[in-house]
C-alpha cells in the first residue's frame, strides 16, 4: 500500500511539472509596446539595452546596472537624454553615449527581441 502511495505521489508531481512547462506566457499589450521601444546595442563589445519611455531613456548595462536618463532639448534635431553624469544622444539608430566626458558610439543597435520562455 505504501509503495502505491509513493508511486501515485510521484506521478502526480510529474504531471504537475509537465503541465507547468506547457504554460506559455503571452505578452500583455504593455509588454508588447515596451518591446517596440526597446533596443539592444553594443557598447565597447558589451550589450546595452535601452528602453525609451515618456521623457526617459532607461538603460540596462551588461553588468546589470540600471541607469535612467531624462529627455532634454536637443539643438541638433535629434534626441538627447541625460542624468547629469551620462548622456545619450543621436538620431534613429545612430546613438552616442557620453560618460565622464568620453563619447562612445553605440554599435549594432536593433529592436530588442525578448528571449523565448
């Protein structure tokens, strides 16, 4: 009897685990919109994720550091975001990041594609 209980419990756990794996996350409209405004670039060979939101550019570095920049007027007709220490400016996918007075172009920028679950 005890052996049957152990077998039944093991089967129940296995079925629950498989059922959990089959659930696929369908992105919400907010997540889909956020992905449209998010770009992956290379900064000196490391990945940099940039999400543009209302008046802000939020960056996630390869080391996991989160940086928020705020939109400021641009005289060049492009975009410009800064937090006083870091500045992001450019037009379209032609972006430059300035930190501590040193400007570095972002390379290979393209729309971010979230990893599949």
